[in-house]
């Protein structure tokens, strides 16, 4: 079985969110099951710099605005997974965020940049590498299934089937109608039953319409996006394609997220040797200038600081939490008003609140390992990885019951505690009042060290490794391959 992943970022070379973690961890897990997985990536500087054994494979078809486009090949440094890279300096050799310019706004030619990534699939498959299935990830790769469908329509090549995975439906890759002409796709593709969305070109809708199978990153999110509240205008199409849509919970790379071998932890710890977690907490408090107190419950945040992530709710509840004796360690960037709100409280309460408006991978590990509770109060959350990291580190997640958060956390109710099943705390409504009530539940349980420690250890035993999810993807690929062979 040969599968070509198409994605815009991959850990550890380039990461802005959970997509990179999936692109970095799922291929090695599939390879353990005998799947030959290769990646197709845009030639961002961090990707070109980080690959091993890079060599030129071919020159690619010219694309509007991009000259001297070449296809390179290399290997990811940790896993050794082979990657094809579309080297187009005019499109990708830019400073900073791969999607945003220095002004914080989308690059004005993102349509061309990521249409090129999608169209490069036609150059790779089958002439350079004959994949059985193409697996495209999120809107940046949304045109890949459309280009494959166009090839099928005109009979110019093999009908390679595709899977399209929705990592976050809120980001849809919408562009003006004029962008469509430059894609080179057939005119009949710009239609309601195609990639047209309110007279615009939608990369997301292209993937949703043209891919043979659809997946998203948790079972609950797969149900939620078929309803208007979280369907982001695509719920009708998703209901129409419900038989082709599956929710497969993301996994965790325990080679990276594991307190027994994490170099960021001052002392390794495990389910059997749990006491050193207190050392990680003390180190985090010292790092952020917080009061060095074992008794003060320390809440962590590693997140984009946006309303979608519910960080405005945390900001509203923070004075109450401080008054109750809690501490906060926060790392992230996002909405300016939310950033400034946390900075103000951090300056006013430096021994209770430690704020870092940045992203630092090592500090992220420190916060997830050193906190007592990790906060994930998202209004919607396709899967969420932070809570999975927290579980592995015995840092109990406190989250809103939505998407993958609902699928991965067992709420600490009287019944679940009595049955020995609880692994965290969940609340329903996206309000500061509901958050405070759940914070109060966690604070009350924290005062009882024996059940708290037991719950932390239980959380650490929950297995969210990629092997189970990889098996489900393999079954999906096999079904597609068999169907393609019959047709």
C-alpha cells in the first residue's frame, strides 16, 4: 500500500498547529503497519533546511506567478519518512509565518501558493511515485482531490482515489472568483456541486466535494460539523456526504510526549514513580517567577489566545481563580486584546500568574508537565492534542465538552470517581460561569491528595498512541484501493 500525504507543514520542521503533529506522527505509525507513506510539502525555508539527503527529482509544470519550480526529495530527520518538496522560491521563500505576511494578514497570493501544492500531485502521481491513495490535509491541500478528479474526467491519467481530512472547518481557503481561472481546472468544476461557495473559490469545499472519502479528527466533531452550529456553512454538504465521512481521533507521538524520557523535565517521572512530577512543578514556578508553593494548584495554558479556544473565558475567570489560591502558567499568542488582558493581570499578580506571549516548544513541555491542570476551554475543538499531552503527563485536562475533548476525557463526576474512570473535568456551556464552576470542582478535589494522585496516574495510563488510529486509516485506504481496482 502506497499513500501520498499532502500537507502544508510537518513536525519537527515547521509547525503552527496540530496539523504539523499529525503529518509528522501518522506516517511513521502507518509505516509500522506496512504502509509506504511519503509526503508532499511546500518548499518553505524551514522545511528545506530541515530535510536530510535532499536531491532534485524533476522540474515541475509552470504555474502562474511561479517560475523555476522544481521537485525535491529528502527525508524527515527523526522518522526517516521520505518527502517530496515543491521548491518555488517566489511562492514559499518568505520570512515568518507560512500563511501570513509581516502585517499579520494572509499573503495576498495564498490562492496561487497552495493551488501549486495541490497541482503538484499530478506531477508526482503516477510518473514519479505511483501512489495507491492520495491523502490531502486541510484547505491548503484541498485542490489536490479536485486535480485528481479533473484527470479522471478528461481521461489523461489514472483515477487515483483520495481522502480529504478536515483538521479545522473554520479555515476554508476562500478566494475571489478570479482565482479560479488560474487553477487550470475544468470550467464545470466552478459550480454548486463543485468548489464554488457563494461566488467564491473554496479550497475546503473542493476537498469535501471531490475526495472519495472524508475524515476528520474525532468522532464527535464528525457529528458536530453536520449541524449548522459548527458546520461553518458546509453542514449541508457534509450531511449529504455523511456515508463517506468518518471521525478518527488523532493520536500522540509518545516518543516526543513522554515524561519518562522528556528532556524538558528536570526529573523523569512515570505512573510508578509519580513523585518527581512535583519537581517539574517547582521548576516551572521558578521559570515563570511564580510563588514556589506545592500547595497552590497550578493551572496551565498552551494555546492560541483566541475566542475559539475559549481564552476569553479564562481571562474573565482568572481574578476569581487567583482569589481562590490558584496560579496560572500561560504560553501562546493570538488576539491582541486577549494577549494584553493576560499581560495586565500578569504584571499585577506576578507571583500568581506567569505569562509568555510567544511560542516555545520546550516551555510548552514544561507547562504541560509542571502544571496540575491543563485548561482547554474551547468553544469548538476538532480534536485537540493539548489534553492528550496533559493526560500522558498526569496533568488533568479541564475542558469544554466538544469535539475531541468530549471523546478523550472522562469527567470527574461522583460516579466516574467511584468507578475509577475519571481522567479530567468537563463543562457544557461556553461561559465564564460554567468554567468557574468546573474550576471549583477541580480545586475541591485537589484538596484531597489521595484521590487526586490516583486520578493523575489513571490519566497517564490512557493510550492515545497513533497505532489504533493508523489502523483505522489503513482500513480506509484499503477500501479505497479495492474500489478503485474494481472500477
